[in-house]
């Protein structure tokens, strides 16, 4: 507190004026910002600049990183502090379960079939002589057409001759 005397009004007695300069403790001195938030001091208040993943006046709210549904292919999101993890369905991998399993890794196609991965399974492209889900069945050989039974030719009739002209 600063005390200032002003005796310029001596004829009416003493006149005093007071000027107060209130300087209290720094509001950031108590470290009000949580989770590594940065405190910014102002004359009669403070603000917190929160680090990623936190919100609130004092950065006390852990934001839900699962709110954006980051897990793919049916994965389940588990919220953490400033992070999340995905529990992936069997075979799927990656931070967000973005990598489907390699269904062709076990070479499921037989007889030289070509395996093609799809999102949830595979398909075999079979060589010409095989068929089936895994090219496991030979293509049936078509039976030759039946041979017609030999037939006896019909007797031929002699051709009529024309009488000779004289």
C-alpha cells in the first residue's frame, strides 16, 4: 500500500488522498493448471493453455480420444491419457486395426490356384483344369458324344433308263 499526502487544501484543513497498489500473490504461483498445462498470469485472474488431450479451466478434463471412432474393421477403442488403443478383431493389426489379415499366407489354394486377399476372406483363381473354393476339384472331362450305331444303307434302285431313240 502506498500512502500519499496532499496538503494543498490547507485552508480547509488537511486533505488526504490514498492510492492503493494491490499486488497480491501471482495466481500462477500455486500451479493451478494440471497435466502440463501452461499458466498465463493476468492482473486479477489466470488462464491455462492446456496440452493436447486435456481441456477445462485448469486442464482437468481428459478428453475422449475415442470420440472420433479411430478403430477400423470392428475394433474396440480404449481411451487413455492423451492416447487410445484399439482392441482389434482376430487377425487385424495396426494402431487403428487398419491392416487386414493375410488370408493367403497359408497358401490355401490347391493345384496351382492363385490366392487373392479380400477384406474379410480370400478367393482362389483356379487353373483351367480345377474348380472349387480352393481349386481342390478337377473339372469333369466332358463325355464324348455317343457314336451313332452303324446303319445299313438302303438298297438303291437302278435308275430308269430311257428307251433308245432310233
